[in-house]
């Protein structure tokens, strides 16, 4: 039997707190639930997942998934194939987003996903599970 019951929240360090918070809230439609200027950090949620976003120091380097231990990417589920395509187009047009690839089939399908880096430097994936 496991000793834990799931993810409470995920804390992520970002290049620009305002930019990343804005991406989650304005682009993805998440709700900002907390802000602490003394830390500095914000908390955002989609109603299921809660993220705590922390401001990196100015000299912080971007994460390299090949050479550093830590977050490889953050994968978020979407409701259906239409939502994947619509959200992918919205994300791709968002200022500062770097699209790695637009929606494509995963393996033998029907699952599909896209990969991108949001303006604050987090590598992210949108996934439709094919059902």
C-alpha cells in the first residue's frame, strides 16, 4: 500500500513570475489563488492541479533536460481532440511560446500530444488520451 495519496501541488521555478503566471491565467484560463511578493511566488490552478510558481534569481540558467536532474516537462491533459487542437493553436500564437511540435499522434494512437516551452521557460506538453 502506498504511503501517499496523490499530488498536492507542484512547485516550479520560472524565469519571469509575471510572464508565466500570465500565461497560465490568460492563455490557459487557470485561476490565480495566491501571491506572495516577499518570496516571490504565485499559486495557480485549473481546478484539478495546483502549481506554485517561484521567481528565479536573475543569474539562473534555463533547465536542460539532457544534463540536469529535475523537471523534464509538465504534461497537462485536455478534454478531447478538438480541445487539443484549439488549445495548441492558442498556445502557438501566444507571445514568447516556442513550439517544439504541434499535435501529433503518440505511438500507434489514437492518443495525441504537442510540446512547447511557455514564455517563462517551462517545457510543457498537452495530451489528449484518445478516449
